[in-house]
C-alpha cells in the first residue's frame, strides 16, 4: 500500500522523500534545481501529508491506532 501511495505522489515529492530516506544532507538536496534549504522541511511536510491522505494508507493507520489504543487498555 505504501509503494502504491508513494507512486501516486508528484515526481518532486517522490524525489525529495527518496533523498530524505537515504539521509542525503539538506545542503546536497538544496544544490538541486528549485529546492532552497528553507523549503525542504515545509515541502517534506506537504509531501508526507499527501501520502497520509491516501485512502488505503489512512485506513491502515486508523486501524493501527485502534489496535494500539486497545492494547493500552489491557
């Protein structure tokens, strides 16, 4: 589900998140065209919000939260 949701993101979001997962430093990311260091964090947040908004992932995260909530009452 995550791969499918990731594939639905814009190419820019896929590229940015891929770089961040590989722990590429912000200064190296900003050396690429169109990405200022100050814009990396806000852009990352928007990309992750789009990923979380995917219907299948959203349902999975809700189900996981319910399971964790149930476990905390045990």
